[in-house]
């Protein structure tokens, strides 16, 4: 996808990032914990300041977000959300290719967790070569070497 770019998020992107999460992920959060707007905004504020958020831009339009943490032993993907109207167009796969390339250059695996109630995401990551490494009560833990 030639017109895809990832740019580092700035403070001005926080509200956009929250709106993307809410649009793409709310149904899964509701299924597991229920959606509490105040709680979700607090979680987002803490994560936005602590993680490397990247804005996904296609053809000059912001369409999603990625949040990554570089640990000494892996790159951890914490969030990859694409606005619903831009899903199923190869954008998520292109984002993951960039992240996998970055991890390869650093000689690190990519790790992530997928909510068990999100079979679509689980299938997506399996297609990209991720395998299950464990699980919690709510998540399937995955890695791609």
C-alpha cells in the first residue's frame, strides 16, 4: 500500500486516537467489561502518554492508530485500530508489515494480546504468522518471531 504512512502522534492527536478506539473496539470492551466512558477516557489518557502512538494515514486521510511499546526483548503491539469505514482494505495488514519489518531490523519478536471475544482479530494475526504463546482470562497472547 504505497500511500500508507505512519506518523508519530502528538498531543493534538489524542482525541482522534480515542475516537478511533471507541469506533473500532467498543463492542469488544462492552462484551468483556462493559463500557464506562469516564473509565475508558482515563485509560486512554494514561496509555496515550506512556506508549508510542502512531497515526495511520492513507492518501492524506487519518484512518487509524497503532500503539507500540519497545521492550528490550520484543516490540509489543498494544493497539491497532482502523476506523470501521476503512477496515477490510488491507490497511491493518500493511501496518503490521511495517511493524514486523521494524522488529526484524531490531532482531526482536512482535508480541500482542487479542481479546478472546474478537475472533476476527485472532484470525487476522494468525494469517500474519502469529502463534499463541499463552492466555489470560480475557486475552490470547501471541507472538511472531
